C-alpha cells in the first residue's frame, strides 16, 4: 500500500505533464491549421493522419525504445502519440467558430489575424478540448503504465504503477503486489471520467 501511494507521485505527475503538453502542442497546431487553411492545413493534417494511423501503444513503444527507458522518455513517447487527438479536435472547433457572423464582423472591423484567433475564436473553442483532456488522464496513466510494464518506462526500484504490476506478474502467487496499483489505475481512470462528464454538463451551453 505504501509503494502504491508513493507511486502516485510518478503516475499522476507524468499524466499531468503529458496531457498538458499534448493539449498545448495539439491545440496550437490545430488552431493554426483551421484558421489559415490551405497548404498549412493540408500539411499539418497529413502529419496528424500519419500519426493516428499507427496504434497508440505500438507507436509509443517504438518512440520509447528509440529513446531508451526512463520516465522522461516515457513522457516524450506518450506526448508524441497523444497530441494529434487535440490537434484534430481544435481544428474542427476553429472551423466551426470561424464561420460565425461575429468573426466576419470583427474581420470587417479591421481585427488582425492574431486578435481574431486569440480574442474571438479560441475562447469559444476550448470547451471540448478541456473535457477531452480531463477524460484522457486515465488513458494516459494506463499507456505510461503499459510502457513501464514491458520495461520501457520507469525502472526499478521506482514504485511506478506499471513497474509494480510487472513485478506482480513475475510473482504470480503474490497477487497483492499487482492488485494495489491495478486498483489505483482503475480508480484514477474512473475518477477523471466522472470529472470530465461533470465538466461537460457544466460547460455545455446546450444543457438546460
């Protein structure tokens, strides 16, 4: 139990870092693609399509294996897998908002591209990204734990949850070794899903 609680420092921290960096990178590139369109949109979306064409676990394994084991490299590998999701989501939101009348009015009033994007478009485009990011915490923890389980993430004696489950697999009859971190990953994923669902109810303007 002590190792499971202490391991939360690693698993939760890496999920926060991965989600924050993925949202920042993906939202920036997605907003640029949706706002400017043309060859910029085409080039960025083809990069997104290529990245999303690979199974996330396999791509993260390939990146982590090329960088070497360790928590820092695990975070880089998961970020490389996760940012395209937010890029596509933000691009869709920007394309929806940019066609509204108040954007045309602001453009006619002489607003610069930077002001249009930062003051009139992005504030109306963040809600789905925030909700998606909240619900992705559990999946990120699970992916990072999967990399540690196969030896590409945190290395012993670090009490990271995936590494602890790997230890439990090596000692099959000592079921409690893997039970604690497994329940912790399950609880964290369910908790953030509930938080994301509540945020959707609060932030969705269509809700009564």
